[in-house]
């Protein structure tokens, strides 16, 4: 072999040493918590959220018994650990699910050291409490005070309801954040053209995160205190982002932050003013308690700046870190407009973006007041450090190019295979894919033991994605040559292209590679690496059925409905859809024969990668006892008042988010219809309208009261003026 590969080969040798067995019993239970004044269901381990911190020393053998005291199944994945495949903890893929009222024992050698964590890999359980820190100490660890800082996000909402809402593109979370970027706000801030261009390019409001969270926590609290540290002491803080979908900015009121490890692997110390920790990433940092009786704030601020959580280090008067101000969303929207084509593709901006060196979101940071002389090199200095000028200081922000391993990490000699993954997605329908395919739509990626796998990852979406590889560490090719850093999570920003490589060092099994934003993973953003000629996994007795269970995650259908009860009747729509298919029923019911009734139903499929185009088949029944036009716009006999037909059609989303629906019924009658829904006038006021070639039209408005209820007023060419209340689910 060339050099010592990845440190992990050194650690692997420890498995041959005399091992100490260290055992834990973890009891998983349903519970009720109240963090915001509202009681909600959660899952606790040993009665606590987060779960207990597990401590080991390299060379130990871990024996961990999971006692599932719930009536539904669960699982535990050991994030970042090198272990036998059947111990990895992904239900139905590597490990048997832990059924309700049963016990499962994990046993594996500890081959490494560093800061890691564990969490459920079953559905959305991680969001409601199933996560904890997993700390592995070196055999001869430097004597340095330390503290674990486990970050998380909390919502009172049922995570399954969050997931359903995301697939419906519900605007409620943006309303709660104050981030709808509506037309009134755009006009007030001189960005009307920015907003119009954004919608012309078929994009919704800009955001940096998907979900509104009521709380952000450090070790289960909004504020955690560590008064035991004395002035002048250096403290190692083990920072773990155990959130479901939140990135955090880390700032320290006591001065510089020295980063010494990432994802459990040591790096050469690098001093920075701040850094962002991606979902599921870990960083070890060293901070100094200045020489005075003060508690200094190490603050984690959510990337969307809707909240923060703090760790106070030291004892005395609290020294606050300056809070990060609200994002300038329209500046981000303007940047996004420049980056995207009307066809929904990224433009070639002529920039070589990689390794977090060029944070395009910098334009939204009010604390950054310096003006870059050259936008093509915004935020990037010649020394490879990311600098951002403020009014007074030069802020140094960590990026991957600054990480350097203290030992050589060259891969062993072996055949090299290169894979290309494009991160793709549709924010409007919340579809997240690799190479425009979900996990269930893709074959497993076969690899051979001894191969060196190089992966070129390009992010062609407008969100950042923390891509996590199970059971392996990879080198990030960041210009550090032989000393490329080792990680198991790669945060890749919009428009970036990064290259990673790993040695296929395992003997067998399936290993997950996926986005660690929980709702992106559940939507299908990932792949499964599988070693060729793997023996049967005793934990998976029926592999064909088990794989179907894995694939079911991104094949699920989501239900939505909009039902209006108004003075002139009722109208509404119910819809069932998944990644590719949809079924909907819509109706308009009047109170008399003149207003009559209309109902249409469609079954369809999205065709193109951006899901602008869909094809459908269905039927249309209607009756109105009113004067009928003789002809439609195409000169055909009109049937707008009495119709019972089957039809086929195409729907294509035009610029400005207008849906054009052209159809042909079995009698040969054609209809073209244009619909625009949900024009955001203010945070809560929405307009909509439609028109078709049967000369039917309607216009309306609604005022959003809550997530589910709105007041409405509209005029319909068949049903007249009406107003009432609308249930949106």
C-alpha cells in the first residue's frame, strides 16, 4: 500500500489488540414534551432528548442493547462509524428493523476515535428526539478540558405533516419566517422587477431552508451553561449538528475558533472567526476562555436566522455574541435570477466553484458590508481563505479548502473508477434526486473490494446538500495533495462541483450515500453502493421484500385538498401525488339549476426532469341550465353547459408559473386553459385566475388565516360572485 490510508487503516489494526467490552442499554419510549407551551408527542431514549452521550475508547468493543418499548418499529444508525455492514443500522437495507416491544443487540469493534453521533434511520423519528452523541476517545488523549455541543432543531408539528406540506409547496412556513418575498414587499424595497423575473423563470420565493422551527437546541436546551471552565483555559468543544434539516453558523464571543477535527478525523489546526456546520457534520474546535470572570457565548444561529441556541463557557457576566441580522432575501433572489435560465437550468457563470470557497449567499448577509471588486471572485482571497469585509474587520470563514490532514491520506494502489452525480431537484414539488432519479428509480451502484472510487458531485439545485457516505471515509480533493482531509459528509453548495474519493475497503454489503437533510433523503436523494458478490445478510432474510421497503420511502403518495364553502356554492380540489404521478378530482357545485355542477378527474404523469410537462387522461361531467355559447374559440360547437366526456391532455408550466392545459375529448372537442394560482400580494393575501377557450373565466383572492383556513372572494363566469371560507389541507 502507498502510505497509511485515511488513518482508518491504522485504527483498523487496533481491532487485533486486546479489547475491552463496554456495554450500554438504551430504552426507546414514546413520550410527551412541552418546549413551547404546547404538549406534543416525541421519542425519548432512556427518558431524555437528546439521547444519552455514549463514551468509548478506541480499541473497545461496543455492546449496545436497544430495548424498543414502543409499539412500532425503530432503528439506530451509528453515524460515521466503521463497522460490519449488518451493524450499520439502516432498517431493511443493512440491519433488521427493531420491532415494537423487542430488543436488538449491536456489537462491533471501535476502530477509530473522534466525535460522532447516532440516530434513528426509521422514517422521520430523528426529527422528534432519536439522536445522541457518540464520543470515542483516543488511547492517549491530550489532557484538555472538553464539552459536547449537540445541536438540533425542534418543531411542534407532526413531521409527517411537515413532509406532506413540503410536497404541496405550502407557503405557511415562509409566512411564519417572514420570508414570502411578496409583491408588496418587493415594491417597497425597490425589487418589483426582481420578483417578477423570479416568477417569470418559474421559481417560487427564495429560501435557504425548508421548515419553520419553533426552537433550536444545544444539548436539548435553548441555552446550555458550562461554568466549570476557568479564565485562560483552552476548551475542546465537540460540535455535532444533529438537526433534521438546519445548518448552523457558529460564532464565539471570546475570540477566534480553532478547528482541529471534522467528522471525527483530525485536521491541522486552523483559526477562523466563524464557520457553518452542515446537517450531520461534526467539528472539534478549541476556544480560549479569556482572562476575566465572564461567560462567553458560543452561539449556533440557524442559517435562515429564525433562531439560535447558545452554549455559555465560563462563569460570570455574560458576554454576548452579536446576533446575525435577518437575511436580505431579495438580494439572493436577484442573484438566483442571474444564475437560472427560463428553462430551469443553471447558467454557466464562468466560475470554478468548489469547496465552499464562494458562498453565493454572501449577498444576503447584512453583516457583510464590504463590496467585492470582482464578483467572480467574491469571498475568495488568494491564500485560499474565505474573507468577508465588514465595516471594521476582516472575517475569516472556514471552507473545505482550508482543511488539511496531519498525516498522508493517499489511497492504496488499485483500479480507479469515476462516477458523476448531479444533484437535482424540484423545489415546487419537493422532488430531490441524483441524476434526475430517486433511489427507487436507480439500480444499486456495484463496487469491488480494492477499487478506488472517485465521485464528481455537481450541485445543479438551488439548495445546499450534506451528502453522507455510510461505513467509509472519503478524501476531499481540495488542493492539499497527499494531505487531503478525510470526511464522511460533504456539504456541497449550489453551483459547486466537488470531487471525493474513497477506497472500497469493506468485504461486503450495501452502503448508503444520501443527502442528510431528512426530508430530502425521504424524497429519494441518494444511491446505494453494494459490494459485488456479497454473501447473504443474516439480518435481511428476504432481501427482495426488504429492498421494496427501502424503495417505498420515495414512492409514497401525498394527499392534499382545497375545499371552499362559499355564498354561491362550493368548489374545490383533492389531489394524490408522488414523485412522478398524480390523481386529482375538482368540482364546482352551485345552489340551483342555473349554476349547476361541474366535475373533472385526471390521472397523469410528469414527463420532463424539471416537471414542467405532464400528460393526463380523465373525464369531465357538467350541467348548467343557462344560455350556452354556440361556439368555442376554435369554432367548434360549445358544450360548456352540458358535457359528459373522456379526455386526454397535456399540462405545461409557462413562465410566471402559469399552467397551460390543452386537451382533446372523445367527441373531438379541444380546450385550452390557462391557470395561475397563489400570486403573493402580501404575506397573507393571494390572488388567482383562470381562462379557457370555452370563454369560461374566474378570478379570486384569499386571505390566509392559519395554515389550513383562509377567507376567500371570487367571481366565476358560471357561478357568479361568491365569498366564504376555504379549507386548505
